C-alpha cells in the first residue's frame, strides 16, 4: 500500500456494538483531512486504527505502506504523531514540559534512563516556541491549563518528524481565544509543504483550520461523504451527518454552522 492511510471495508465490532461499519478511505501524502461527526460516530476508533493501536475486526487497514496484522506495530507507531486526550492522561503530572516533548524520540511518557543530546533538546524547544508555549519549557505538565497541554502535546507529536500526524479534538475544552490561536497555528502547520499528512478529528466546523484540503463525514460508524473540502462540506452532507437541519456558512477560509 503506497498511501499514507488506506482502509478498505474496515469494520470494528466490540461485543454487540459496531463501532466502524465498512469504512473505505484513503489519505495521500500532503493531504490535510478533517474528520467530522457527532458523538459516537466512530471518529476516535478510526484514529485508533490509523495510529496502529487497534486492528479492524474485518477489512484491511494500511498505515504508511504497511498492512496492520502483517507488521510490527511497535516499529510503525513512532512514525505516526498522535495528540489525544488518552495520551494526555498517561503523561505524569510532575513531568517537565521539555521532557514531555523530547521523550517522544523514544516513544515513552515519563523521563527515565534514556539519553538525549543537545539537538533533541533544541528541537523540542523550537517546537514549543512554534506552538506558542516556549516559555513553559521548565514548568511541570500538571500545572498547565487545558489549552497549554494541547499545544505541548502537538509539539510532542511533531518531535519525531512523523510521516502522519493525528489530532484528536485538539480544540476541545478551549475558550474562544485559545481555540482561535490554536486553529491559526494548526493552519500554519497545514500550509507548510514539509509538514506530514494531517488528520484532525472534531465535532465543529468552526475548528477546521485554514489550508485543510479534505473532509471525511461519519455517522453511526459509516461514511456519509468523503472528498475535497470545497465540494464535500455541503449543508446537505452536514445535515445528514448530524441529523438535524443546519445552516452552513463560509467566511473566507473558515466555516460556521448553526441549527435552522
């Protein structure tokens, strides 16, 4: 498989519940995807597959040219940058922010006996600056606000120069100012031609950063629509995704939606 992500008929069943149902989806190098859907749509499960942390019950899932089930996932996972609430919960509250980022080099959370050189620490500091939290390098993770934690996680996800970057609701829990600042910074990352392929999960069209190229709409574990953002993010598709009448509007390179 040559695509960054390639899923064919992917289904995930847990007990009597189908979390993903016959999902076929491809992400190519250089693309920036947003995954939209209501709670329970299967978005987080999709990212678990994409990050090689879950195998499908049926179907075929390829990540960075490797087929899940036929590859050592512990060698594959460091090639994928991931920022999620589940990861945040595993980071020790007493961990120094600089170490939260630099430990991504070994794929661990919590500094132990591994060694890092000046280049590693310099890259971690640079990434923190890019995300607007360079001044927090010596603070402990547990003292940060929710918005600061989100940015530190994104810096960590970029630390290893990943080939694929997955962001699970990066703006969740942020106030208006924090959301807008983060969306702007993510837009700058998306605009960078050297940035990895990006997949961002959200519930809200207002959180779609500029320069994202494509959208996948999910409802009940099934694909409602997928394709270029310009032609796929329509009022009709959004209404089918969220199950209510909506007014979708575009303002420059940003979107808004409200019930009608």
